[in-house]
């Protein structure tokens, strides 16, 4: 090797070091850079490029969970012909500034998109990619991206933290404390669990030695006011949207509303929504719902979506087991996707059933009955599984709660034919109470032939009552896609807490931030006669059930 060749080799090595270039078996090039945003804050950014001198469509990932964790996916995308930009959100890991969830994602995302468009390796299209918080960062700049494929996420954070007006206590504390950049030490799980019980909630996080400003702000802003509207990005999208949601996921309500609203405005022919049997954490009751052949491979689905909309390839995005409809709705326990062009599907019929003592009946009971329970906020009804964040979430065995006295339970007859629920189960209840403010929760369950009880869905709201008078209240569950099979029973439980998934009502008018005083509530439900309470089921093709 002559000296000139040695010199060129040395210069190439030196330039590579100065530019922060790394190579892995010549399959991609990794550049380390930063994007300057407001107040001179630098956002640490990795750029993965195919190992050639072309220009490429770009996949953008903005994450609070450490950009290096996306290396595997990024290198796979470079092999398919994309440039991949992965960035730490403001205040996280390599990026400067302070992390305050959701607030800065639009301004930082817009700066990053502008920066990408000026780079020599950028071709003509930019798409977002990722789930949960990383999906939210896509929604924040959806009007500037050529396509987005958010999964298990939402654009309106109020709907995440206050779904149906109920504060998502365990989510706010479990996730909020984990991502607070000012507290690097791990939080003792026992202290965090005990913090759910502290009153007032404004000092609950302090009990873990973890005073978080944004958690306090979430508790303070109980109503959907300007605080939440400033980072609500449920609005127009520039290009097609592939939205992947889960029936047991914490974002389900928000995500359906996001898609309905966005599709109503941009009506892109490529818009698709898939709702499968997924949750936000490790599933409690193990059920594969027929396996990958039935549920599908969402990673491959997103890959085909991006290939069509960024690379311009002629590929079929919605391959089996999905349908080519706008909405792909997985029916659990039937284990197939149902396709619809609308939400809710036009084939769903609302069917009323009446509540009687321990029974669900098709006919209104002629005789009036009353049932009572005492709700004590100091002994709240515990959530087992359900739509919350963490371990043992989603479908779970509910039998440990079956003997509790603070609930009304109603069961159908044993089913002789399948019954398919597709949508929200609502309840119109006639109740009275000794308190004026309380919560009511509806728990929709499947009672198996072996007496195992599995949760299908839940939901509820805080209600205002005329004290000691009969009041009609309307509550509803989150949506579901679920088939009750022959030999099973539909089981409905009505209670007043689902803790710590939701913050417990103290049966008072005090704001959540300050509330400390609790009182026991004596609730009465009226059944039949002049006061018929009922539930309404969203039945798919009820004439064929």
C-alpha cells in the first residue's frame, strides 16, 4: 500500500469520526447529530442510512424511551430503502431541556421535520412510526407528515388521563413517576402502591419522595380546560393513517375518537383502523385468540403500509386475516376480524334488556324490586385486569370479586346461541342515594360454564344525584368486540369504584386535588314496575345470533 493510499484511508477514518459515522457490516451508516429547537435546546438525533449515496424517504421516531432502543427496527428499515431518524424527546437521555410530557412535542417535532427536509439524504416523504407515547409524537405533527401509523396511542391526552371524566390514577402514577426525568432513581414499588391511597392526591406522589410537577398539574386540571387543549392534536392529518388499537388498551376510547375525527376531515382512501385483542402491558388471563394466523402480524401490516405510501410500491396492505374495510374489528372468542366502513358498524343493533333481582331478562319485570349496597371509599372495589398500564392487565379472572357486597350483579340465562357484542354496553339505571356525588361503574363479564368469570369491558362516570330521590343515570362501558358462546352467561356488575385503575370517589363535591374527607354511600337500584332499570347491548346481526 503506497503512502497516498494510506493517507486517503486515514482521512476517510478521520472524517468518519468527526461526523459520528458508524458502520455495521456495511449494511447501514449511522450518523449522530442534533436538532436545535426553542431556547437553543439540542435534541439528540440518530440517523440511520442505507449504505449508498442515494436519497431516501424518511421514517421519523421521536421517543422518551432512549433512541438507542430503536436500533434493531431502524436497521431493518434501512435494508428496505428508508432513512430512519430517531430522536430523544426534550429532557430525555441525550437531549437537553426538561421533560414535561406532551407539551413540547409539536414545536420540537416541527423543528425536526424542517431539519430533515434540508438534509442531503432526504428524498420527498416523511412518515411517523411507533406506539404509545411515540405514537402521540406522530399525532402532534400529523399535518406535516406524509403518513402515520400510530399504534396503542392517542392524540387527546385528556381522554387518556380522564376517560369518561374519571381520573386514571394508576396510569398517571405508574407512568408519570417512571418517566420523570428529574428523578433518576427507581421508585420503590411498595411506596408507589401505597401512594394510591394517600389523601389528598396532590401530596400522594410526595409519599414516594417523588414530587412531580406534571402529575400535580394533571390532578389539578380535572376538567377539559385550556391546559389540555394546548396539547390536544386530534385534528387534520396530511396523509393516510393506519391506526392500530386494542380492546383492552388504555388509549382505546381516545384512539377511536381520533380516527373517526381524522377520517371525517381528510377522508383519505388509505385510512385504516385495526382493533385487536391487545392491552398495554403483560396480559393476565392467557388467551392467544387463535394465534397469529387469526390475530395477524401488526409489524408486517405497518411495513406494508409504509412500503405503499412512502416507497410507492404496489402492495396489498390489508392481507389475510384482515379485511380491506376501513375498520377491522377483531371479535374475541370468535377469533375473526369483522370489516366495516363505519363506526359503529351499521350492522350493529341496539337491543334493550331489563334488570331484575340477579337476572337479565327480555321482558320488563312487572313487580318492583329494590337492591342496596354500601360503598365505602376506604374499601374500594379492586380492579382485576382491565384497560390499565402494567402487569396482569387486560382479560383477567374476576372470581375473587364475586363475593363482594358493594355491587349489584345480574346474569343472563345460559346462552344457547352465540351473542356478539360490538360496541359499548350501556345501562339506564334508576337509583337513589344518601349522597349527591358518587361514581357508578359497569363491569361487563363472561361467565364460563366452569364458573370462571372473565372481564369483557368496563366503564362509568361520576354522577350528580338528587339526594334521597329516584334518579335516572346513564353509564356505559368502553367498546368491545366479543362473542359470548353457547353455554356461557352474560354477567353485568354495577359498583362504585374500580381501584386503582380509576381514582375512587369520596362521595363529596371536593375537587380531586384537595379532597380528603370521605363518606359512606348507601345506594339503591330500582328494578321493574314503575322504575325499570335496563341495559342496552350492541348486538352484531342479532337476527343471526
